[in-house]
C-alpha cells in the first residue's frame, strides 16, 4: 500500500510539472475523437468569451474574480491557470484582439478606396474603423475604459498599440502628400492628437459623460480627422 501511495504521489507531481499558474502540463493525444490542441483552443476561447462578457458588460475587470470568470466559462479555475497566469493576461489578450480586429477591418477597406478623393477616402477608412470598434459595446468598454490605469504593463501595451495607429495615419498622410492632396510635412503631432481625441471621447461617451448618439460621435471624430490631416482651404 505504501509503495502504491508513493508511486501515485510521484505521478501527480509529474503531471503538475512542479509549476503554478500557466505552467501546468498540458494534455496530449485525443479525447472523444478531438485532438488535445483543439480542445485547449476551445477552452481558451471560452475563457476569452467569458472575459468579454464580464469585463465588458458585467462587473468589470477590477470586480471580477478568477472563480467567477471560470464559472461563467463553464470551466474550472485549474483550467484557467493552464491558459493564463492572471486575469490581467486575459484582459491584455482581449485588448489586443479588439485592436487587431479593427486594424484588419481598416486594411481590408484600403484597396476599395484607393481611387477616391482625399475627403471621401479618409471618411471611408475612419468609418470602417469606428463601425468595427463600436459594433459591440463590450469591446468599446474594454478598449477605452477597463484598460485604463490597470498596470504599467497595460499602459505600455496601450501606448504600443496607439503608436501603430499613429504610424498608419502618418503613412496615409505621406501617400496623400505624394499625390499632391496634402502639404508635405510631418503629421505625427496631428495624428497623436487625433488618436488621443478618439480615446478620450469614446471613454467619456462609454461611461455616460457625453450625451450623444454613436452616429454623432462618429461624425464628430470624422470632422476632427479631416481637420487634423487636411490643409485648410484658402
């Protein structure tokens, strides 16, 4: 009996891999005809879906516990720690997913507006971004409210993603300047101010400090972008 118990304890230690959060040994092989990688991907998706709901429509990131999120996902806390070290890791992944989705939407729109005049091209690109980012109120809340002030790490992630959008606007401005549609100058300050305006306005609108419809918000942001990126008419 003693030998059996010792063998079991050694087996358990091997299965746990001696690690804690996010370092538990992952299952291999197949179960119920489904590969382990496929089942793990589904678990991760369920945790992310639960985070989108609880952070974006429920109590919010700061008021959510791992046990509550795991319950909402229909999974265990042990399974959570097989996928993420902390809730902040899950929030970070959601934030990146939201930005990636909006970026892909804008890039997909780009070929179809190449031949439009500058005003129409700028409006179409921004409306593609705004339509995607605001399509789900949960994504708006996570991207512009819940992410604020979480940690230095998350602040840095926000700044990195903001720089990608600034670089995109500057690249589009440079292309317009090559076509003779805009003055050939450095638009980085203007682009930074516009991105800051988006973040501030959508934050205040989401928390109820701005009384306006979503369409009014988008219209105002389009006017801001046109004013920031286009030379004034004489």
